[in-house]
C-alpha cells in the first residue's frame, strides 16, 4: 500500500521542542520521532482553551511560552 505524499511549509520551529513545528496555516504539528524505544507519529497538536496551552510530550506548554521560544524558518518538508 502506498502512502500519500504531502508537503508542509514550515514557518517556525521552537528551541526546547525540536519536533514541534508551525505550518503556514498557523497550526502546530509534532513531527514523527523516537522517544526512548517508542515511535511518536506525525500529528496535529490541539489547543486547550481552558488551560490556554498545548499538550507536548505529556506536559502542558502555554502559548506564550511557545511564542518566546519561536524561531522563524522557511522550510518545506515531505510527509509520508
């Protein structure tokens, strides 16, 4: 079975979270990576309105914290 190939325009990365990127549509994504012996798949991160934060690696990270860690980039990656 062939998987669908998609491209994602990355506009920002974050200092303490190397696998979290911001797409051109201003949505946060977590790239696939290995955490200890487990593989974390590519996924879209959801924003929790009540906590005003995103859930990244089993911890809550506020939106203002992510803004302070943001590094602007201009990259294109392919997702399988």
